[in-house]
C-alpha cells in the first residue's frame, strides 16, 4: 500500500486535477476518488451512469477490478474518466 498521484481528466471538467490514490485500489476505487473531486463540484452527476477509466489516448477502459499496481500506470500519468451507462 502506497499513496500514488494521478492526473484526472474527468469528462466534462474544465481542468486536470491531481488525485492521490493507493496502489492497492481497484479501478472502481480510483474512479470513485476522481469522481469525488469533480462530480457535483465542476461536473453534474449523471444518474444511471458509472464512471470508467482508461489511459489517455487509449480506447479500451481498464478492467474495473484491476488494481492500480497492476495497470502499468506511472506517477502523475493522465487518466481519462468517462461516464458509462449502467446495465439494467
């Protein structure tokens, strides 16, 4: 367990945000940490949607249960956080 800084590029936000997460967090927990700094502050909540994450410039989202330590992410790397409609 170690604190790890990432840059959050949250969909609809006007600036990047520095977010401290833990290397043992799953991608869902990383999404929650990024959402805490953007949703209902500078980005409107979207009921019925969850937040997903991908490396900047990539198309595929990272698996929700993948740990940050296993994702090959460098400190301060910019990650894109996007809304995805939840399955019913």
